[in-house]
C-alpha cells in the first residue's frame, strides 16, 4: 500500500430487519424501539410507556421471554412474541484461564464468530468487547490484524456481548431483591476485535444502551473506547458517546508508527495529538490513556520514552501511559521487550510526572490477552509472507 493510499472501510452491516422473520428488539435505541412498536400496531399514545416497560425487562432484569413481562397485558405479550424476538449472540465456547479470565467465543448472524473476554479484578471486573469480525487495519503486531474484516457488528451484537456476560456471571438482579452495587461486571473496554471508530454508529448506539440508567446502567466513565487513531471520529466520540478514550499510540516517530499502526499513513502523529488535545474538554472526561506496546528493538529505547513525553507535553494532554508487554501469537514478527527495558521506560515516564502502569497480561494461557484475539474458524486470513511484508521485515 502506498503512503497516501486511503484506508478503505469495505464494511457491510447486516440490516437489522431481515426480510422475513421477527425483528430483534435488542440493540434498538429508545426512539428506534418506539418507532418499531408503532409500526407494528402499538398505539402511538401508549408507545413511550411500553418502551419504558419493555426496556426495563430486557436491560434491567435480563428477561428474554415476553411471557415474563408481567406488567403488560397478556394479549399484548402474545402479540409482541409473534412479531419480535429478544436475541443476543450465542455462546459457542467458554474457556477459563488459571487467573480467572474468561474467554468466550460467540456466534453471530451469518455463522461468524467473535471473541469476548471477561477479566475479574479486585472489587470489579472488566469486559473486553469486540466491535468487528476481524479488522480492516493491519497493525503489524496484532493478531486480529492478520484476519480480514468480515463485517461490522450490529448494535445488538455489541450490547449483546454485555448481556451474554451478565448471563454467564449470573448478574441479573432478581425483582424485589435489594440492590447490590458490587458488580462483577463493572467496566467495559472496547478493546476486543476490530476498530470501534470504523463502526461508529453501532458502537455509539450500543454504548448508549449500556449507559441508560434504567437498564445496564454503566457510567460513561466506566467505558473506555480504544482506537488506533481514526482522527475525524475522535471529536464525534467526545460529543456523541462521552466515554473515556484510549489511543493505541505505540511509536514516537511517524516512520515507526507508519509500520506498526498503518492508519498513521493517513493521519500523522501531530494530527492525532491535536484531536486528542481537544478530547477532554469536549467530553468533559479526565485523562487519555496512551497504550504503548513494548516491542524489543523497535520502540523501546530511552529516546523513545523521552520523545513520548515531549509530544504529550507539547500538546498539553492530560495522560496516563499504559505500557503493554507484547503478547506473542503464532507467527508474530516481534518479541516482547525485556522486563528491564520495560521498567526503565516506565521510570522515565513516571519521573516526568505521568502514571505509567505496566499492564499485566491476563489470560495468556487461553490466548485471551491483548492483541491475541482472532477467531480460529475464520478462514479468510493472510499468509505469513503478507504479514511480514506489511511489517516491513
Ligand atoms: N482496534 C482498537 C482496539 C483493539 S486492540 C485499537 O487498536 O486501539 C486493544 C489494544 O491491544 C490496542 O492498544 C492494541 O494496539 C493492543 N494490541 C494489539 N496486539 C497486541 C499484542 N500482540 N500484544 C499487546 N497488545 C496488543
Ligand atoms: Fe485492528 Fe486495533 Fe488490531 Fe490495529 S490493533 S489491527 S486497529 S484491532
């Protein structure tokens, strides 16, 4: 690909409403659900109230069967059951790591599969959600990047991953029981498969549903969206989602970043930093997380650490730098930096006044760690040669 070649999105989203068969209510925003109910016979005057009731059953109580929606008239429940379904992705397999991390493989329409990871932590738990099957971008250190993009996930398939995890964790509240605030699933990171900002509308709708106070009710400060740097969509993320932002930075010169994160050929480091500088003000959020994968001999020198600080300072970005030891995958063209290198790098950043946590790899034994996700069943994959060529090896 030449330096100026546009990075295309050749993406296809399955229409929500299939030509035949019932319509899935999951993934519709409140206005969309209202329109859908009205279009199928719910009187306009009642529609807002019905949305409120159905919404709570689906997202607050985790109900999947209209018959259980006891505050609706029996005849209306039967009518709903004829026209609609409440459907989430199907779990194909579940692996549990020795550190408690759970990796799910879920099947979505068309027989495609994506991975979802649950990471339990002290007093909280994070779900790593996927936004695409595969990825159009080809970051040379990322396993998902070796898998061609198959399609964008719908908003139902995105919010459905959260609902699936709550099913597995048995975390739906029971009507009438006291509210338990200690959640097993307390945080969401959009760091699974895919580039969330190349599937903006569906990611936004799904996150809005997850934040709705009468449902899953996660605060926008407990949701982190990670992007490789789709600059034009960063301002929209601040305005329309308002969640926390993480940026896959990974390199301190355009030359190196062009190779590691090829979207950099389209939007250079300086353009990216300008968009990041504007983010906290617009979204009213705190620090931006800079993700930095530590690759031996590629981006891990002391000079890199100093350059990184200088860039962040130049743009005056409130930042935290998350150092990620590279997680290997079969055929990966890089090695993880040594522990000494990583600590020396972290030290320079810390002394410059920024938090520099080193991310502990989780679920490595089940290939659930950052950048290891890839559905083995997807046949469309790149050859080793192609991966090496793209990595400039
Ligand atoms: N597409 C988005 C989100 C998914 S990747 C993005 O790129 O930001 C989540 C994080 O894991 C990113 O920072 C990504 O760069 C990092 N990552 C990818 N492959 C990795 C690997 N093999 N080891 C460690 N981190 C990796
Ligand atoms: Fe796609 Fe993110 Fe992997 Fe890059 S790091 S290939 S953007 S999933």
